[in-house]
C-alpha cells in the first residue's frame, strides 16, 4: 500500500500574486493558446490592456488610442487623464487596487477592478507602464510581475495619458503570434461602440460615425430585407433588421465588452422584441417566427456588471446597477416604446417586417411534419449514435474544461478510427460522415431535417435554436489533404454558411492540418506540412532519409495521430468578412454554373501541371 505524505504546516503555501497568476493563468485569462484562435490568451491580454484606455474615453477623456504590435511586442498609448503618478506601480502590481471600486470615477467600466492589467503584467516577460499627467511622467518596468525598475517622477512635455507595453511570455504562450484576423475585429468593435473614438493600429485608422448601424452593415453576409432600425437611448443602443439567412444572429455588448455568449441582456432583448411586434400587429406570432433571420446588435451600460467568468463573455447581472432597475424591465420599457414608435413612423418597414414574419411562419408550418419526424429519429439514434463518439466533459456538469470541447468531423471508417483511438476522450469528440455530404447550396432548411447526417450533426452540436449553447467550442473538419478531402471541406463549409453562419462568424469552425510527409532516419523524425518543410527535413536528416507521403488520414497510425491532435494541433480557422461576398462565392463554387467553373478548373489545372513538372526536376535522394 502506498504511504501517504504527512499533512503538515510545511504543506501550506502562500503564493505571491504574480506567482498565483502564472501558476493558474486560466483563472484570469481563460486558456493560453498560440494566437490561432480568437479566445487565445494573448488576445485577452491585449483586450485587458486596451479596456483601461477605453474606460478613459467612456468617461470623456481622450479621443485617440494608438496601438502598435511588432515582433510580439505590444504598445498601447491613450490620451486620457493618466494614472495618478503616486499609484502607477500599485495599479499594475497590487491586487485589489484600482479606481474601478469607486463608481463615481468609473461608473460603467469595461474592466473589472483592475485585475486584468495585473494578469498582463504577470504573464509578460517585459511589461512597462508610463503615466503622463500635468507635465510630469512616472515609469515602472516589470518582468513576469517582478518590478525591475521604478523611476522617479520626472518632467515631461507629452500630452496627458497612459502608455502600456508588454511582450507575452513565450514559455507560457508557446510559439504564439498575433494575427490581424482576430485583432482588427476587436478594434472595430471598440469603435462601433464608442462613436467619436479613433484607434490607430500600426498606421491604419479605425472609427465609426453610426455605431451599431455600422457594425451590422459591415458584418451581415446578406442585405437586410428592410433598412436597419437604429435606436439609441441613455445606456442603451440597438440596431436590428431581418435578412434571408436561416438563423438568428445577435452581436451583444456590455460596457463595450463583446459578450459572445449573451446573457441576461440578450434574453431580455429577445423578449422585448417579441412583445413589441406581437402588440404592434395585434397577433400572437410564434417567437421562433420573429427570431428567424433576425440580425441585431445590442449594447447596454451597466453599473458594476457581474460576468460569469474573468473573460467576461456572458453577463450574469440582473439589474442595471446594484439594487436598481432590472435589466429585463429596462429593456422592455425601451424597446416597447422606441421600436413601436419607429414602426408607426415607418409603415413601409412595418409592412416588410410583417411579410417576413408571415413567410417564416409559412415555412415553419410547411416544415413542421418533417421536423417532428427528424427530431424523434435523432433522439432514438442518439441513444446508439454510431456517428458520434462524444467526449466525457459533457457528462460532468461541474467540469471546467467545457471551453476546451472539440469535435472532429471526419469521413471514412479508417480516418474516424485513427482519430477516435488517438483523441483525448475527456475533451475531444468525433463525428463520422458516410461518404460525401450533400451540396446544400440553394436548398431550404427543410433538407437539414430530411438528411440524416445533417440532422444528427445539428443535434450533436446543439445549434438548432442558435449557438449560445453550442456543445463544442471548436468544430474541426478533418479530411484527407487530397481532391476528395478538399471537396468534403467545401461541402461542410457550405452547410454551415447556408444554415448556421453564426458558427463561422463566432469563430467555431476550423480545418485540421495534418502532415503531408514523414521524413526520418534512425535518430530523427520530422512531420512536414508543406514542400518547404519536407525539403528542410531532408536536409536535416542527411543522406538517404526515409520519406513517406501520407495519402489519407487513415494511413496515419493512432500513435502518430496523437501528435497532430494534441497540444500542438495545427488548425486553421474558417473566417468570413463582409468584403468576401459570400453569396457570390458560394454561387460560383457550389452553384449550377458548370461552364464558368469548368473553365476556372481548366485554367488552374494548367498551373498545377506546371508546378508538378518543376517538382519532377528536383534531385533529392529519398526512400519511399
């Protein structure tokens, strides 16, 4: 029997604040990551540092913020009031220190009592903070939360404000890099929510004149069926319209924070819109018919907001301020009055909205029979669902790793088998496709229920009623890196774009990158994801290495597959932008335009043949 260690005084530890943050970073910033996902820690650090500058603007100080990111080094300079000089060191290094406890100074703050900037400090190899205030400057430098330099107050000619700079610790954020695909949307959200603010990011200026109206205009993948309704009031701003997509899409914010998982304000908004529309048209519409195809943006300002985690993605507060009016009543009063007034003053919009709701009602009733049958079938199949091999995290309600839940969508028994045997059963699930899925471009949502695989996939993801309760944070398409595999990727992306675009817009959809080659000798093994990596590996291995070309996922053994879906997994997010013209792209690649697409393929095949001819001239000694 194993001898138990004694539980003595020496076993009790008291950690310094920075050591606690470094040992338990997940408590402060969520996951670490390498910058390949929007919720990776380096973006949380950037946001926490920026939030302090945004708070200054919200309080009426400083209309410009400068952000520079070069070689993983971040510099943020605002032109607010500047931190009181005697407290510069404390606000960056003493827990439970900050002005945000005093709601007369920061009434509706983005940050949460100054914890965020301490996390940035502790998790950075270099952290510097300077405050310029009334012709004087105070500068303090840290490394991993430990003060390295505390300069005396000196005279300065620069404008009032604060400069914060940091470099995330590469020993924690392994092989990380900042990506504009995630930074730019974050900065745009800041300016949408703060009209009059300009952010200069690496020389590019971002600002907004029309707030949430601009946000919807820039983010909707198709035009609204009526002009965007834009309503503003004290501590609230709303923009909404309906378009021709199949699902609801809501962008929600609290005190400037993008609450991607919604919360009490979103529930109140949905209720308020449904009540207003029912009262205006004097008809008890089904809530689903009102929500279907609705695109909206909602922003409220709350005193002392309570979020459900330090990363602030879901609002838990029930009141606008402690002991104040409830968020529900506040939202109902505002929407019922302002939206009702708008519809009375704009009868054309009211008529178009009514037609859209009636169309949704007609489509729902036409689909009701097949939907009921499909749901019953899905329930039965889920009991013995051979397509879904779920992960354990969903069977424990207290498991804190739900944010790590990942599902691999793969094709073929061999590929599914390799991933299933290699995966982390606690956080990774597998959904098996049977052959190529249906090309659903141009089809109605009825096909989701009629097609067994689509129906079971939507049930597995739990996205039929929206993505607030999506069961997997990452949905990863895992197919062979050949023509058939690429085609399956396109078909699955088309499925999500057509019926569930919010899965992509909220950055849940990814493509798994698996190695094309294995190059090895008796001492070394290299897994190569490109021709360039293969050539470098051949050179590193020296004379006569063994090289294997992986033709499919099923050829990779489960033991090897563990390397490719573990901590160093390479996944590429599927990203869409307003300027991508999604509808036109899908029409060209997935629609019935055979001659145009045929000519495109022929033209690109010529280029591919030229590349293959060049490859044949390579003089490399290998053993297959």
